[in-house]
């Protein structure tokens, strides 16, 4: 009987913790305005409702996959393909989050002003993003 009480308590703590983390992430995304900035920069503001729905349904899908398929064992290309797709989308999300934070803090503008750089800033930002991509690829593949 005592084992059931411990399991129930752990279940409540897990659900509460997950809800707290999800709420914190949603408030961070809302506060920083990742979705609004992304839609504005890509000139796709008319699709913002679709973006919101896709974020919601992808979160639900990932939660379902994490909770319901923990013992799924795949090998070879069957394991590589889903991992590559998930990794790509996670990288895109983290990149958008980092760029939104940078833009919100105006860190790059301050840096470029201090080093007296007026042209070629887009190439520096692109080089930083590509460096991050290569660094992550080397780290996670080897």
C-alpha cells in the first residue's frame, strides 16, 4: 500500500513539474516575442495563427512521443531519420530563441558600435550561426 502512495506522489510531482516548466517556456516565448518577430521578419504575419497551432500541436506530439514510446528501439536509418528531423527543428528553435534574445537585448548592435563596424554585419551574424551549426554537428556526431 505504501508503494502506491509513493508512486502517486511521484506522479503528482512529475506532472506539476512538467506543467511548471511548460508554462515557463510559454511565458518566455511570449515575453521575448519569438513568434511575432519571426513572422514580422519573414513577412508572414498573416500566418501567425497557423504558427501558434503548429507550436501547440508539436508540443503535444512530442509529449505523447516521450511518454508513450520510451521503449521504442530502432536501428540504422529508421533511427537516424527521426533523430535528424527532430534535431533540425530543435536547432531551428534554439537559433530563433538565441537571435530573439540577442535582438531584444541589442547585444549585437552594441558590439558593432563599440568595435566601429558599420558594414558587413550580416556576414558576421551568418558566420556566427554557421559556426554554431558546425560546432554542434561536431559535438553531437563525434
